[in-house]
């Protein structure tokens, strides 16, 4: 019996018990003439007591039945949740399998192109190529011994995630990262990000590579933000992904799945690609911004740049090449005015591909962040990086 029903039942049983006591008092105090009245009171009180007992038993059984039904409903709800999670995991694995098949097709094309190019330049079999002049004879000999013969691959090709530090120029500390992706072949060589993206665009697979990169970045970003909640990772996306409503929808679905880190994703695209987008592509950019992601424009030049329109679109970062900021003639009035407007609109300025100390010093007058070989090269990310935090998050949700 529940706690709130116990006082009610106690009150119902108190009255019959009190009546029994009154009947006994009448028999003792009033004598034989009150025997009939006392008997009637006693009979009525006993009936009330039996009725209260029956009601209490029925209520107790009914509550037990209700608790059993609630337990069954909770069990069914748990099973339904498990089924939904299994269905979602199957869908994700299915999408990843398709993407991996597409990426493997790109890998095969790139590997064939690289072999043809090397054979053409060398003019002789690959296993008899002479080493570059910068290598020492010992290193060349070691490499020749370790290089496999043609047709015997040492492993299958796979995508490798790399992170390039984005440094705050005033302090020299790493504030964010840029995501790059390379293709590791079976011989331990790595196809560069630019070469891979160029080949993916030629083969119509750029959207698949972009989605795969977002899946690789998400767990790593989640783990990095445990130590630095303000950290962001810049993820390059191509025009093929932004221009297609279907591909942009898949990208939005990934952001909704990882909503806890959506604001840490910064999708960057070239200024030239922005000019080539139609109305549907601009709407896809607006949908990305509304979903919580941040947009960044790279390879930017000052000419014809509308900062207010870009800020309204959701662009919060602008990345310039070093020569666009300072061509060697020193600061100019146009850049000073631009930097002032950017600060007013809360748009951060980055300079990429910084290679020399002179460039780093020159761009620090206008930009807040910088990246390039001068600061640090991109570093490979372990395939299992971020797996443990992601598993822990799923366990907490369950």
C-alpha cells in the first residue's frame, strides 16, 4: 500500500474500533436494557471493519499490478531505445562503408597516377630509381632495401587525419587546429592533402571525402575540448559539398549527431568558391551557420570584400595568404581600415602558409592568428584518438 493511502485506511479502521469500544461500554455501564443497542452497534462496526479490510487488500493488489505494469513499460522503453541505437549505428556504418568505398576508389586513382608520373620522370623501373641529390648514400641504400618490389604491397591504403596548429601571434601559443587529410599508401608514403583533394574533385568524390573528414575530426575535437573548451578545428569543405542540397543535408545530419561540439567545427572554403555558389549553395551555408557551426573564408583578398554581408552569412574567420597582407612595402591605409572594420564586426583574421620570421612579424600587425611551416608542420593523429571519450559519452547517454 502506498504511503498516501495509509492515513486514509487508518482513519477508516479507527471508527469501527471506536464503535466496538462504545458497544462494550454500553453493555457494562447501562446494563441489560442496552444490550440490543450495543449488539447493533457492534454488528455495524464489525461490518465496517471487514469492509475496510477488503478495500485495503484490493488496493494493495491493484497497486502491485500497477507497479508490475510500470516495470514492464520501462523494460519495453529500454528495449526500444536499444533498438533505435542499433538502427542508428547500422545506418552510420552503412554511410561510412559507402564513403570508404569511394575513398578507396580515389586512393587507387592517385596511386596509379603517382606511379605513372614517377616512371615517366625516372625513365626506368621504380625499384632502380636513383635517390635525390639531398639524400646521403647510406640513406638511399637503406631506403632501397626497405622498399617493396612492384606488385607486393605492404598494406592497404587508408586516410590519415593530420592537425596543423593555429597559433595566436601575440603569444605564440596554439589556440586552434586545422584539419588536413592525407592518404597513406602501402609503402608508408603519404599523399598530401592538396593532391588528394584535387584528385577527389576531379573524380567527383570531394563530398564523400569531406564527410569522412568530419567523422574523423568529431571524436578528436571532443577529446581536445575536454582540456580547452574554447578550442576549434578548421575543416575544409569543397564547393561540391556546399552546392548540393543532399550533401549539405548529410553534413547537417553529422552536426546534429555531434551537437555537443558543433560550435567547435569551423568549415572553411575559398573565396573563389563562394563566388561560384548559386542561391541554393548560399542557403546551405546559412543552414550550416544556423546549426551552430562557424564558417571561415580562406584565400581572401581585400578587393570587393563585403565584411557586413559575410558576417550576416555566418563567416567569423578570414584567412589570407602572407603576400596579401604585406607584399614587402610595409603597412598601408587600406589594411588598417580593414582591420578596424573586422574588429568591429568580431571577425578574426588569420594568415596562412607563414614560412619566415619576417612574414610572421609583418602579419602580426593586422592578424590575430597564423599557421604555416614557420610555426609547426601538420602532425598525424592516431586512428584511435578520441575513441574512449566518444564511448564514454554514449554510455552516459544510455
